[in-house]
């Protein structure tokens, strides 16, 4: 029986109808007292019975116990690991044909909080295939008995016996499962499949909360460096360095950046491009194509694993690498004609955006991997005098609530 408003408390059971999707993969419903209820495991149109897990003055959180009537977005659960509590495929039971639409609604909701969405360009959508078997790199936890697996949602506990359908075929064979090999208890394991088909397994010391471990403690299988290719360009880097997870994402993003920079307005300044949060240099060839083969490219990234070594595949470019934090490097860089930036999930932030805008690039391509921080960054661009000329949502993480957003930006005066 649904409790009265004054009885709302943790453990209460409510019958709810989910109205829309909130950022972070939770459905949004209205409780019997008018409070917003964020419902984990529910989608717009679902009628569910849910248990409250948190009750605050203005909102509550709940988890689905029973789907009494499914909405149009709900499909069949496709991931055994997620079905047993792993935090991998939180959209594993979303209809794949409706997933990008759901993420677009979330993005527009986040943008509407900080900018006038009616003044924005239409949001284009790109869904990367395949929808399952797309992830070429995964980071696993290891329990006290040495068994590897994905972490349970909201917990450090490891789900060891069930595979995730995100990963490419064979990547976790003998790594996850009842009879899999054992690793150092309490460590992390990174598994990667490169473009050459080689599997790489490395052990890392578990990072402290909020940090990403990159130092390899033990090479378990495969060479020390991964090989990837985008077009004719080859990249080599340690398994712990950042590279897009979806096997088609690097090529799709590089092609989009190349296309969006192709008609950059010409001016009299030296052809300089900034590649901020550059990683191993994925976008450097696209910048060079836009500005000319001898254009000066300033690539900045803090990660030693990604930026701490030269890439022979980029040897023909006029490329200067800076292994330092972006916010510390910008002041010393020559003024750019174009800028590409691909910040981590926390976003670029006001400081980086203001400093970049002050250098007056003619065109910016900003890649964001979280709708909330992307919206905040977009508001910073508008405050700094830049506006969105194109927007694209890329469903690059099928089966999860995550997506990427690409924006082409220019000075406000050029968009009038």
C-alpha cells in the first residue's frame, strides 16, 4: 500500500509513474507529497513499484522492485553482469532503437538549465555500431580472493562470475568467470584489445578515490604497448593511457573534427592549432588537414602514459607536445586559429575556457563526455563570447546512460 506523505521514509514502498529521464541514468517521478523522486532502473512511461533508499526535504531516491507496466523505452535486459548488480550496463534493458532519443532528452534537459535551448542549433545524433561487443578496453576490480570482475553499482564489491556484453569478443576470456585466472587481491586489472587483435592484460595498484591509476605494476599478458590505427595513422601507447572505448569512436570523432574544421575562416595569423587534453594525439592529423601540413600544433595533456612519448605516426606534423596540465600551459602557447579540446568527465571549466576564448580562435571543437558538465562548459563559452554553431550527440556508450557531445563554436560576431 502506498504510504501517506507524512509516512515517507527510507524503506517506504511507492507506486510511481516515471515522467522523464534525469541526468545520471535515473527516471524522474513525482511522489505522493509532490516531492521529486529519482528512480534507479526506471524509464519514461514505466509504472513501477519502488523502495525509497534516500529521503531529503526536497527530493527522494528509490530503486525499482517491480515493473508493473513498461513504458515505450523499456526492452529486454541484455547484460548478465548488470542483471546481477554490476554497474556496467545501466541501460542494458533499454530498447536499443530508442536509446539515443532518451539520451537526447537528457542532454536538452541539462542544456535548458544554463542556456536558451531555442537559440541553439538543432542537436544532430550519431549512434555508433555495434550496440553490443563494442568496448575494446575495460578496467576491472579484484576481490580478496584474486578474482576479477566489474564493480557492483555504488560499491567496491566485485561481481566476478558474469560477463558484460559491452566488451569485444574474447577480451575477458579466462579473466572473468568461475574458472578464470587469479590476480593480486585488491589490485585493478586493465584489459585492452588493440587494432592488431593483440590482447593486453596489466595489473595496477588500486587508485585512491577519485583518481585514475596509470602505473603498471605487472604485465600479465601481451606487449607493453597497444597499437591502434585511425585511417593511415598508427598510435602506440601503454594499456593504461586514455583511448576511446568504443572501437568505432576514434575514427568517427576524427572524421567529424576534420569535417567541422575544414571551412574555418581564414585570417592573417600564423596557422596554429591547439589540441587540448590531447591524449596520444588523435586529433592532430585533423587539425593539420584544416590548417595545412606545416601548421604548428600545440598538443597538451597531463597524462604521462598518453603524452609522455612521441608517436611515430605523427612524425610528419609540426607538433609540439606539452606534458603538463592544460590550465598551466595555455598562457605560454601562441595564439591559435583553431582549438580542439576533449576534457575529462569533470569538464574543462571556466578558467580553461576563458583563457582559450581570450586567445581568439576562429573555430573551436569541444568534445564533452558528460551532459551536465558539457552544459556548464557551454554556458562558460557563451559568457566568454562564443556560441554554438553545431551540436552533435554521439551515442558512443551503448547500453549505458553515458554519451558524448560535440560542439562547433565560433566568436559571437561570426554567428550573427
